[in-house]
C-alpha cells in the first residue's frame, strides 16, 4: 500500500502538468513555445538524480532511498505554491524531478528485490495501478482544482498525498533481505554503468525506454491544448478523459501483469508498441470531439497497461540484486532524457506542423521501441531469473 500510494502521488503530479498547461500559460504569462521546458526540466533532473541514486540504493537499501525521495517530493510539491514566474516554476519542477529520480528506479527495484520473477508481473501490476488510480482520481481532481483555484492548488494536493505515503513507508515498508552492492562513489558508479551498457540486453532496453518516453512526451504535452483549441473540449472534458483512461489502466493493468507471468513479457510489449503506433497516427483524423477523445485515451491506456508492468518485470531479471538499483536507475534515466528531449522538441514541432506533426513523431518513436525490444531484449527463463 505505501508503494502504491507513492506511485499514485508521484505519477499524478507528473500527469497533471499536461492538462493544466493552459492554466499555467495564462496565470504566469509563459510563451506557448516555452511550455515544453516545464516538462523537460523535470525529466532531465529526474534522469540525472536517478543515475546518482541508483548505486546508492544498491549500497544502503531501497527503503532509505524511498523514504528520502518521498520526503523531498513532499517538500518540492508544497513549494509549487510559491512559484510566480517561469523560472521559479521550472526550479521547483527540477527539485521534484530530483525526488522522482530517487523514487522511480528504487520502487521498481524494490519489487524485484521482494518478489520472485514468476510473481513480478502481478506485483508490478498492483504497484503501478496507483498510476491508474491517479488518472481516475488524482489528475481530474488536480485539473478541476487548477481550474477553480489556480494551477498551484493541484500540486499542493499531491504534496499532501505524498506526505501520507512517507509516513506509511516509515511504518510499514521493510528493507528486503538481499545482498547489498559495493561502493557507491562516483568512479565506481561510472564503472558500473559502463559495464551495464556493454551488455547487449541493457543497451537495447535503455534505447527502448528512451524512445518510449520520447514518444509519450512528443504526444502528450500538446494534446490537451490541441483538444481544447481545435476540438472544443473544456477543462472538465479533459479531466473526465484522464479519468476514463485511468479506468482502462485499472481494468487491464493487473490482468496484463498476471498474463505476462504466464505467456511471457515480450509478446505483450510488442503488441502494445505497434498498436500504439497505429493509434497515434490515427488520432489527428479520428478525434473530432469529446466522445472520440475519450475513446482514444481509453484505448491508449489499455496499450500502456500491456507494456508498463511486463517491461518493468522483464528489466528486473536482467541483473542480480547487487546491481538492480543501478540498472533500473540507468534505464529510467535514459528514458527520462528521451522524455525531456521529446517535450522540448514538441513545442517547435507543434508550432511548425501542428499536432499532426507531434502525433507522427510520437508514432515513429514508439515503433522503434518495439524494434529495440524485439531485437535486443531477451525473454529470460523463469528458473534462470
């Protein structure tokens, strides 16, 4: 439950940025072309701190890192209440990204430490269902609060949720009894990351994560703005759309995790990647109003559910407990760098080619995700894992 609540809070505060971007633009007077940097600042900060924290979690244990991350995230989200211009908002997003860097890889590594491989799809599905509930309750609540009381209120809401997650982690989350890693100094960490990237499966996994996050950022950052300005959706429609997407994640998230325990991870990941490619390409022509936008996001989240839990479970089998934190942090960091680059480029793509350009770029990127998984990421035998 504490990890689930932490995922809910952290994922909600990331997802809510996209639907409240029009409010941020209006309240702070930020130029449209700069909006993507609010997303990329968080992503780049997360990537950098994930690389720093990964070896530390191997050394000191996941529990301590998760406690530190939830504490810092609580403070960073509370500080959003004082953001009054572009740079102060980017600053608090960078601080939140640092906390996200501590949490993202450590949470997945914790599941790998605590559960056997044959149960990790199910366990990842349950933990990541916090992401889905965040879509159902957190993001719509945050978006409606932002519309009524200003964008800052959404982040204060998630600061309170994250504070509860911190207390519950302190009380209920044990440190798994696994072998700890060695030194966490900079030189040792760099050697460890270099050795990991020299492994074919890790290198391809990193490229898959980078293109996957690039795709999401390329598509999502300007989707609500396009839907409001071109298709007539209201802020309430955007909130309910994310709620419907969350329902899809709840329905399919745990079930696809369990299914991957039985049939393997790669078939579901590949079906998700190439299904998402087709869906992204169709959106500019088939989303014509509120109903079709809701149908699109429902289908998109079904495909995400097919990919996220199986991919995370697959990644935890690529190394032992001594290096699992470093591995997950490395892959997540490169994924976030891809996401940050996608968000930064989305502004110019949207300005030159409209949302159709963003959708095409996103579709090509997620198609490459499938190629990298197909070619370079093996499906381990349960006994070997």
